[in-house]
């Protein structure tokens, strides 16, 4: 039985969400609901989505993340996707799931840095 | 007199004194380096040439009358029946690469050609096999593949040029296999070195076609997904022209004409500056 728990923690002005290893569709949908709920409750400046445990990324997951990121932006926040594994990055690229418009960071640490000091050149250019 | 089409090339042989056409052809078969043997449709050996003796290690006396299956390794029980089935239908089996076992137990690689033998009325009465020993050839092929793999390993290095910056120089052309390996190496190195910037240098790429351009774009995208920034460097006029002609839009990718220029951008991203020791002495603040 895989642990399908999403961990959601508020760290200073940021929401840190950690995804489990193989999120099923229900878990992915729950992610979006929980994030929006937390956004409303805490009004954080940013959301860090830690996917360093995720081994496979399907189109539903990718779409939901992109959607959630957009929703967070509309609510005045900024999303950073952290810790994507190389194998996941390669498959995502080859499947065309490029999640355009989202910020990414190598680690949660970097993601928090990015949110604290948004560098104009860090934009995807 | 001669059986139909089989001896059609023998008109000239009738002129050779003292040798009938069939004896002439028989001696060609005997002297061949390849194994040539005939068998019944049940697989019993009818004839066995000198090449067969040499390749398989069995003499003609030992093989004639015995089933050809004694040569087949135990892991391929259905191969001979399948071949004979095709021959019975009038088919030829050509360049069939497989393995057989010699008398001394050694397993050898062979390329087989099996054809139907027909009698005067055209009925298929047996099968004729020519087997060529390709053990050496196979070894060379494998060595070549090894060499190619080594070249692949050597020519796709990813180097950390500064803390937080990796450089991946593309050398030569990028086929799909190299591109895949290149991407994996690059991404692993980025994670391993915790780098923020990856410089993809194409100075060493002589020609860029659609496929290579596609691989490049994919690499840049996956670097971005990982959380680092990719900068394409060494873009020379010829490459820029080809990319433009291919309609590839690099608007959302940072590009520079030289690796040095790319490095400057990288340092800027990392909020680093290079100053001379004099500047340092004068008390200018850097890093």
C-alpha cells in the first residue's frame, strides 16, 4: 500500500506541499483542493510543490499542477515546483508536458530562496 | 540430359575435356570453404562436403544418414523443423543467422542459406544448406559496437566549470541515442552539483538538422523542469541560419554566440562578478 498522503505545511509566508511517490488521480485532485483551501486560510506569498519523491508524472498530474499554479497566481501567490527527478524531467519533456509558465527549482531550499528573492533573470527566458 | 534450370550455366563446361559438367560442379562443392550439405525433408543428411567437415568437425562418414538436429544446440529444438517446413513449401531461407554445435562441443555462429532440391518433375525431394562461419565477423561487429559505445561515452562529457555552473559541450552530430544519453548525463550532473545554470555549447556541432534541433529543445526544456537555467552557447551564423530556416523559435531560450559570453550570463545569474586583483586591492567589493 503506497502512502497517498500529501503533506501540507505553512513555513513563514510559504506553503510547502510534499507529494507522495506515486500519486493516483484522487490524490492529485485532493492536492488542488487542499492547496486552494490553504491559500484562502493563510494567504501565503508562495507555494512550493515538492515532487522529489515522485517517480512518474502523467498528463493528469502535469495538467493539474499547471492549473493549480495558475490559480495560486490569481490568488496573489507564486508557485515553484521543486525537486523534479531527472528521469521524470526527461519523460515529461518527451511527452510534451512542459508546464510552461511555472517556476522550477532544484531543491526545496532553492525554491524558498527563489520566493524570498525573485531574481528577474531567473525567469524562464 | 541436365536437370532443368539447375545446370543452366553449364553450357561452357561441356567443352572441358575429360570432365563432365556434373563432376565439375561436384568438385566445386567439395572444395568450398563453406559447409554445403544436402538432407532429406526429414532432416537426414545425404551429403557432406569438406567445408562441412572443417566447420562442424564431423567427417562425412560420421554425418551421412544422421539427422541434422545433432548439430543444433539444445535451446533451439524447433528451428530445424521450422526451416524444413518452409523448404517443403518451396521457400528459400536466406542469411539466417544462428548457432550450431561442433563435434568438440564449441558453439559457433553461422549464416545459413537453405534451398529446396527438386527432382526432374519439379517435386521437392530434399533441402540443400550452405552454412558460412560468421564467428569472426560477429566478434568484429561486437567489437565495433563496443568501440562506438566508448566513443559515445567519451564524447558526451558534462563538466562543472564553477560552483553552480555546468558546461555540456556537444561534439559531432547528435543522434537519438546520443541525445538521450546526453540528456540523462546532464540532468544527473546538475542534481549532483546542485547547479543553477547549464551551458549547452554547440560550437562543435557542424550541422544542425531538425532532429538535432528537436533534441536540443528537449534538453533545454528538461533542464528547466529540473529547476536550472539552460543557456545555448556557441551559436554560429551557420547554425542560427539553419535554425531560422527550420522555423525553430528560440525566443524563450537564452543564447550566446560563444561559451565565454554564456559564462558571463551564468555568473550574472549567480550574482557573481570577476574582478582583477588590483580592483580587490583598491577595496572594490565583489562576490
